[in-house]
């Protein structure tokens, strides 16, 4: 049954000529478990309904393979959007987008952060040779299953159980580092372990105005610098998940100066400007509520401040509820004003620089960093 085709949809068109040979050597269906979730099919069970399973695996959809770090069984009872997804086989289009950005050359040595099902490690092994691929997975059970998937498919990259934040210094230096999980702060260990001229590709998940951005960074002189190349959304590196804790500070109120709909609907460049100006601050995109109000939320991802804005467009009236020492909504408005005053730069003008002292967002050129408010 393992040799069955993955379904009617042709994933080869997503892989194109660059990665088509690797896809034929490492088909996706060899790396998806018999029971999993997809956004459109909910639970797929190969034993109970092999046709649905095969069609789902053959489509350009992410497949969730673990929830709650393995503490909860995958069933058809838990809603897709509110369950804690902790491991997956990413949508093929996103996998191949990142692999094209990685652009490994023959002979390159690659460190992958986040083994997951092992599919991306297999594609890299098919392209470069398994001996040139090291894949790092924090979850021992996930790593064990990925190693079994890889062996069944005929590949044997080095599978390491460890914290992706630390990289894998024993195998350094690498020509390419490929993160398959989202990061808010790029670990400097990845820069240190990349050969000069090497490339780091990652989903930069800063938590501002929905989703994240594909980042392609080149390492030179102890820093990594590069641009953003489109949107993405990935599960976070486990060491960078936000702690879930209530804020018990007494609430105080304020009033917005700017119509929040302008912030919510702005170009994606604003999300990058806010991430640079307000590092560590998350901002939710707005949504219409039953009482016809428009709500946005800002929060200190690792601190103790929170701001909730409710805005009634028909009355042109808004109220901000603040908790904690910072007036986060005022900070968001100030950063928005600076972005607008700078000509509202679009997302393709932004980049990231990562050094031993941390990371900074820049516009147009690395020396033009986005300043804090």
C-alpha cells in the first residue's frame, strides 16, 4: 500500500523542473501518517477511507500530524482552528517555495531545523545526497517516526533530537540552514554555524497583523542579512512559543486617535514596520463583532501589557482598554504614523539583519533600520 499514488492532483507542477526529480524520489504520501488532519477534510484515516486519505495527501494542503505535543489523540471531534497544532507536513507549494529560496548547490551541506514528518529532509537528500543533510527535531517521538519514514523511503540523513534554537554545532559549518518552523527571534547560533556566503531561509513569524514572512538571509562577517520574499504561516519553534498567562493588572481606558481599520487594512509593509519598531509586540488584525464594533488587540508577547481596542465605525467612536505598564495602542498608532510618514513602504522594500546583539528590521538598505517608538 505504501507505493500507492498520492491522489489525482499532480504535485509535480508545484515542484517544477528544479525539484521534480527529488519529488519523484521522495513522494509525499510516504511521509504522511495513516491518521491525520487537513483543513478541508478534517480527520483522514487511511484504513477507514483510503480514497479520501489519498486525495487529501495529493492536494496542496497542509496536513496536521500532531496536536498538543502528542498529548491529545487526533480525532474528528476537535475543531481545526482552536486546537493546538504542534507538528505537520506543510502544504507542498510552501515546501517548494522555501526550497527554491534555499537554492542548494551540488556538494552543499544543509542543516534543517524541524524534521516533522521527514519529507523535506528526504527531498533535500534526494537532491544533495543523504550524507549532506542533517535534520534537527525537538520532539523525540516525532524524530523517531520521521527516521522510520525516511528509512522506508530509502534515505538516511542524520536525524538529531535537540533544541533547534541551538542548531547543531557538531556538523558545522553548513552551506544552508533551512528552518521549517516559525521564529520570532532568529537564533544567532544559526548564523555562527553557517559558512560565510551561506544562506539561512526561515519563516519569520513576528506575530503582527497575521501570518509571517519568508526571510532569506546571507551570512557575511558574523551577521546575516537579507530581504523578505512573501508571506507564510508556520507553527512556532517550541522554544519561542508565547507563554499563555492572564494579566491581572487593573484596567484603564483611553481613546484612539486613528481609525483602526486603516491599520488593519494597510499594506503588509506595515506589519514589518511594526515588528521592527515594536519588537516583541503582537498585534491582531481587526474583525467585525456582533455589536457592529471593530476590534483589534496588541500585547507584549513576553511581558505584562495588553491593549484591546473596540471601535464603532457608524459612530466614529472607539475605546481602548489597557492593562500593564505600557500604553501599547498609543505605541502602535505612533509606529503607524511613522510608517505613513516614511511613504508607507511596501513589504518588498524590507529586510532583516541578525547579529550577535540581536536582530533589526531595515528598509531599502541594511543601514536604514526601523527605529523604535
